[in-house]
């Protein structure tokens, strides 16, 4: 991978440090390295990662209240969700300015602790495994992957599953595949 990705993690809610048995900031950094390296290798012609640039990614470890507010403001959905990704790759200005700089901001990922915790309990998986899955999911969105169409979803879920397997986390889609 020619490019470099710098991560800035902000712990906005203390539940991320008080209620989990792992270092969420350290795990985010490790997953970032694995995810971006994996995509660069798996998708040889990925338009961003093939460039000699330094990209920044912001991760905010937040709560339901903040994510609910953002979800309502930006997506028109009056409820919290587990993760929001705001990808700059979707903005024409991002592409217009990319050739003029060595650095660019890929976007931001915001996670809601309470929703993540609740979903993990319902799925019978650890908060750690669900956190890792949602982070990888967010990283892929920042790189332009999506899941609106079946073919896109299949590609994105395949990448997520392979990246998580390298982190010793089971396929998060296994249950839905068996149904």
C-alpha cells in the first residue's frame, strides 16, 4: 500500500473505557492497519489506496444520544443506530482537491455504545467482536464500499468477514446465511 492512514480516536463517552474489557483506542488502531492493508492487497486497483497520500480517519466513541441526534440530522431517522460513517469520498470537493495535496481526510466514524452493547447481547456475541465488526464496516464505507445493492453488499460483507477472520472474529453474517 502506497498510502498511509492516520487515525484519531476521540472517547466522547466514558462507557467506552469503564464498561469494556479492552482498550477501544488500541483496537481501533490495530484494526485500521489490518483493514486498510487488506483492502489495498485485495483490491489492487483501489483508487485511493494506490496513491502516495496520507489519509486521516476520525473515530468518535460516543453514545445513543449523540448518534440519535446525528442520525436524525443527517439521515432523517429519528432513532439511534450502532454506527454512522461520514465518508468524504462521496463529496466532489474531496476528489477535486486530492491532486493538490499529500494529505486528505477520508471521513468520520461515530459509534453508539448503548446500541452496540444491546445488539451484541441480542446476538450473543461479545462487545469486542461487535465493536470490531462495526469499525471495519465504517472503514470500508470511508473507502467507498456500500451495501445498497445485493452485489455491493456481498462484496462488502466478504471483505468484512475476511478482515475480521484475520482478527480471530467469527463471520458476523453467519447466522443470516444459515436462515
